[in-house]
C-alpha cells in the first residue's frame, strides 16, 4: 500500500493532515456555496456606547456581505464588502478575540470571536475580498429587485446647456474633444466662447494641468457665467498667449461688466508652492481686466485627516462635554465645511449681484472646483434644488467633468490610499447645511443625501464607477449595470421633502445665506446614524412624510366610500320608483293587501354568504333594511353639478342590477364602460377591510419584524392595510388595494399581500382592474385614431 511506503516518522503527520483535510471538506459540504463561504457561531456584538450590552449571534460571510444574525431573531446587521473601509484585530480578552469593522458610511461594529483561529480566518478573508480591478466590482454582479429594470435614463449634456440657452451668440458647442483628444477627463462636448479658434483651445489645453482648459459650466439669466479649468503651468514666469486670448474671449461674453474674477480655491501658500513645480496661478500682469482672488480650501490630505479626527471623536466612549466639544473643534471639520460654503457664496454674489464672469480652478480642477461650481449653481438656480435638477447637477459637475470617484472613494485595491478623500462627502454635507437654513427650498430630503453618499462608495450602481466619463464608457456601465437614478425615480416618494414649498420665496430665488460659526450644525444622522441611542426619537421630516401618506390613504379611501354611498342612494331611489310604479299598477287591479306585502318582501335585499375577511359581528352591521334610503336622503346631499372626481385606471360607478340607469344617475365623469359594472357585497366588504384607519407611529419600533435595524438612511413604511411599520425589503409595492378610489399601487407588507391575494374577491377585483385598464387604453387609442382620420379628411386643412 502507499501508506506503507511512507516512513514511520512521517506516517503520523500524514494521517493528521489527512484528518484535517477531511474535516474541512465536511464543513464545506454543510455550507451552501451560494449562501455563505464562512460561518462563525457564538459571536458577541458589542454596543460601543454600552459595553455591557452585548448580542450573541452568528456571522455569515457571503460573496457580497458580512451578515450578523441574532438567533432569537431580534437583530440583523448586513455589511456590504465594498463599504468596508478597515478591519482591525484588537487585543485578546477573556471573552475572545475582538475584531473591529469600520465602514465608509460610518458604521463601527466590534465583534468578539471565541476562537482565535476563527478570528484570524475572518480577518484574512475580509482583507482579501476587496476587488483589485473594475471588472470585479459589485455593480457587475448585483441583481436588483424585480421592479428595477436595467434601464438608464439618458443624460445629455447638450440638453442641460440648451435649458440654459446655450449655444447662442456668445457661446458655442465644440466637438474637438469627441475622441477625448483635448482632455481625457472632460466630456466629449464642451462649450466655449463663440469667437474662440481651435488654436486657442489647443494652446490653452497644453498650458493647463491635465489639459483641463477653461470651459463653460453655468450661464446665469443675466448673462454672467461660471467657467472651470485647472491651474496653469506658469511656474514663475511662463505664459501662454492662447490661454490669455481665451480668457479675454470669456470676458467679452458678458456685456454687463468689463472685468472678471479668477477664483483660486487653494490657500495662497499652496499655490505659491506649486510654482516651484512649474505650476501655480495666473499672473495678473499677463491677464488684463482680471480680478484674482484666493478662496482658501485645504487639499485632500488635510480633509482626509480632518474626517478621521471627526470619526475618532464620534467613537469616544463616555466623554465629558468639554472633551467632546474640544475634540470636535480640533478636527476642524465644520471649519472646512464653512470654507467651502464661503467660496460658493462669494461666487454667487459675483454672478448675481456684481454680474461678473467667474473662472474657478484649484490644482487639477476636479475636487474643490467641482465643490464650488456645483454649490454656486445650487444657490443661483432653483432648478438644481429639485430632485431631477440635483441629479443633473451631479451628472454635469461631478461625473461629466471628471471627479475621480474611484480614487477618492477607494473602490479597488489598486487605488492609492493617499488619493482617498472626503471631497464628495463635504459637498453633500454643505448641501445639507443649506437645507437646514432653507428647509422649504429643497425638494429632496435628508435620506436622499445619505443614500447618495452611501452609493458613491457601495459600487452597487454603475454611475459612480471610474474616474471620468471615458472610464465609464470603456467599462460599458450603461449596458452592464443598474442606474442609481432609476432607483431614485422608482422610489421618488421616499426622497421628497414634506416641507418643500415650490411657491415660497426661497424656492424661487437666488439664495445668499450668511454663514457664521453658529450657523453650522453637526450632522448627527450622518455620523451617528447607526447609534439609535443618540438619535432623536422622532424625526420631523419622517413624521410629516408619514402624516402625508396617512392622509393620502384616508382621503383616497373616503372618496371611494362617498362614491359607494352615492351608488347605494341611486340604487334605492331607483328601486323606490320601481316599487311606486308597481304599487300604482296593482292598486288599479284591486290586488289584495296581503299580496302587496308579499311583493314588498320579495324586493328586500338579503346578504348572501361570501368570503370577505370580515367577522360575523362586522357582517351584522352591513345588513340593509328599509330605513336606509330614508337615512341616506336625510343625511346625504346630492353633489353639485360641477362636482367631478379625478380617477386613474377604472371607475367604480355601477348601474343597479344590470338595468339601464336613468340619465339623472350618470355623473359627468362617467363613461359607458363605468356604468355597466355593479359592486357586489363581497367587493364592498373587501374594500372596507383593505385599508388601515390607524397607523403605528415611527418612533415605536427600533427594528423591523424581519430583525433588520432601522437607521436614518432607511425609510420606515407603514403598511396601508394593517398600519404596522416595516423596512423596504418587507414591503410590496405592486398591490392595488380595493379600498382606494384612485386604484394606485400602495405599499403593503408581505403578510397582508398574501392575505389579500388569497381572497376570492380579490381575484375578481384584479381581473376587473386589468380589463378596465385594457379597455381604457383601447378607447384612448380609438379616439386618437378617429381624431387623426377626421383631421386627415377635413377639407379645411387642405
């Protein structure tokens, strides 16, 4: 045998290795490859603000997530691998080996693993899971829910410039960069002064860092413009006539001023230091009619250090008030936010009040320049404060003009750690600070900003992959990945600000806030969103959104009930007319009173047995007797002739017992299709049982019924049928509730969805919805066709 050939001293080692391999194979067989690659039990998850509060559960490591599940089903923690920023092994304790996992959306989880070997395996595996190339990113593996299709709403830069009135007499479109020859980090189409020449553009491109020549990014209604570029390669004495001519052409596009600003967003000392490297800033002796100004914003290295100090402050355990405030001040984070806002406000004043053109640059023109251009545009134009407009702003200033998302967010292991920085986070926080000053001026809410920050790091969608537009075109992200904006569009109600007032002054004018030290706030819901003990028990925005949804549900249901009451009133009135006519006929024929009573008994309406989902007690209250018509006549008033219901889908107006309705019973909004359908008692009972009148408050649950914890970035949904709180994965949005007049889709929990779908009455209702929708579309198509034929053969048009 082969074993006999092994020397006796190595035979024992051979058997030991063989035993370990067999044991590991048995373990792997027990773990489904599609669900978990590693499983560690008896793991303690420690609350960082209360060490004594620990949850014991199991860690599952899948191809995409690190999952911690409490066996009692009280809590689940899901951590996407691409969101993990660091994994650290802490000193061993009596309970085991602590492992701290920090994420890019500011979750800090400390797991204590009983066995050191399991801790070492988990630590090594997590550090190896980060992709080393774009092709291995999560967006190319992600499978979206059924309601989200792989459709990209095309963003056309030319459409946005047309909205601003470009091209015109002063500005033209230039396609010289269609193959990214002028600048590989600019979009294929750029907008420059109409009087410029190709030679000017090529010369200026060679004189600017990374080839990022001055191009138009925003045109205000008064003719003043914002242009952006990178620093010149001027050194101490170099100059470029083409670049000087190009800036003079930009100056001439504005007839309201004979000077323009050049804003350098770096500290002066940094700009002077760059001169020694052959770069620097514009020499005012070479550029005539130029006002040069520094708006000092620190570089990416200072910002990265500042954010780390802020996060260390957030992780302090039981600090005193002085310690906490001192650490927050030492981080200088809010000072940096103020510097960014001050620069944007200065640019806004220059454009709107002084009516001067502004050229903005930093070093390479893709970090601080993007911050200032986008914030200034946001202050100047109300359009960018809408959800759609803000999307366009991100697409234009950050994506099209080449912010280095993959380098700044550290999407792959090939990204240099020194290149990572919180540039986009600072912009998002600056927008949030403005929304706190002007709460009614922005259509989007805080949740929208939180999600935008998270998905710039998550790599779940293809929008923020790569460092420029050219990278995304090379990766074919539009064909291979899902779009973040499509996700926003499908869930737009979750991101609307309930305080937004389009008609308010702030929502329709230029914003010029005064930023003081007391103005800025610490963003608790961003940096402490997973620390439920620190967050307010009630969020005003979420509470208002809940009230809006609840009011919408009740109003929609009330309109349906009003319609049903009118239908019953019409039915009984029609029956009374029929009975009166019958009584007159029988009196002329000398019919006996006993026969009349029998006839009346035969006209009484009785409730058949049906599956309505209501109890017997509830059914007793639905019995209809002869006094109902009298009560309806005394309580209800008929609607005025001008009353009209707004419907979508199909109508619920029905004629009694299939009879031809009287003309007086046909409402102005009814069609012939709406009049032939009779609401059965089963249908009415289903409608009454499908809407919850009372909703549970948002401040009550901390976790969903599925054990997923709620945080400030996740919306709590109320099921419109039972009124309880649920997370997004426990809610279905494809249910037409019978109790809604509008027939719109409503959020319903999965339990209620199964209950409604199992009702026989719902099957009939769904079939009716489908048939009515088909008939509605068919009628609309027929009407359009008939109109086109009439127009085609109308002699007056010939």
